[in-house]
C-alpha cells in the first residue's frame, strides 16, 4: 500500500473516531493542556504526517525543541497494543511496562495550544476527560471510550503494520530526516528505540462492551477490507 493511500485511510479513521467522541460529554476546553505531556505513543505513520505538517507549515523549529528532550528521561513503551492483544488472546504473561517520565509538557505546544491539532495522533484524541484534569491530577475517561480508543489504536497499527511504534519525541525526531521519511515510504525504516508494529485480528474489547461497540466496528468495514 502506498503512503498516500495510508494517509487517506488514516484521515478516515480519525474522522470516524472524531464523530464518536463528538457525542461524549467532555471537560476539555481550548488551551486545556493538563494532559499534554511528552508521553504520547504514536505510530510511524502518524509521525510521518506530523513531520510533513511541521515542514509544510514552516514550523521546523519544533524539531529542535524535540531534539532538546530526546536525551531527557521519557517513557518508551516495551510493547505495542497489538502485541498486547496477542498475549491476551493466548493467555500469556504480560510483563509490567515500567514508565520513566520527566513529566515534561508536550514539545508541540505553543502558547498553551497544540500546533498540530488538525492532525494530532489518536493517543491525543483519546484523552476525553469527564472531569477537569487539574482537579484530580489525571484524566477521568469513561471505560467504554477506552475500549473504543484501544480498537482504533489497533486498527492504526494494522494500517501501519510494516512500520513502528514509539514515544512521539522519538518517532518524530527520526522522521525529521528526509532520508528516514523516504525509507519509511519504502517500508524500510526501523530504528531503536522504536518497536516493530504487528497485525492483529483480535481486538482488546471486554465482553461487556462488545454489543455496544459493534456499530462503530461496522462503520470501519471498508477500512478493514483494505488492510
């Protein structure tokens, strides 16, 4: 699948997810960025889009801000969501994913606002808190919203099955290079500390949410057929 087709499908996935969350009661408001940390997990497809967006909109200086944070402590996932689905399906042991974070704000914020909001990754779209995060110090997310978010994250990993997953600052830093973007376009990019993506036909949906999630799953039918 060529990169343009992947990006077109990614946009459709985002649009379907945005349609779902538009009906969710949320405490989130403009310039509300309590949840906007640097610990955002994204795929190489999402990072490719973000990097091109920064370049096309003459915001390359954000690459420098990201580079300043690369050597600071930050969370680096040890497993992708589709690998987790496989372990759950096979009833295998799931090791603790130890988090190391410096609690830094997202490097793509500017004047309290997201500079990539139109193409922000699914991890950011998924943080739909029902209570202002500064009240509890964390987002309060409805369990069903988490199930839907997990399903969409799995679909994006399936779409990017020849790519990788990692912390936003690691993946975007790698995608800064035109050489690496070209390698990615040719399905030939893998660099530490990124994790290789996997295709999964098992979804992380708990039994109590299966019936409720079916209409959303069906709305993704045409996309499933192309993966």
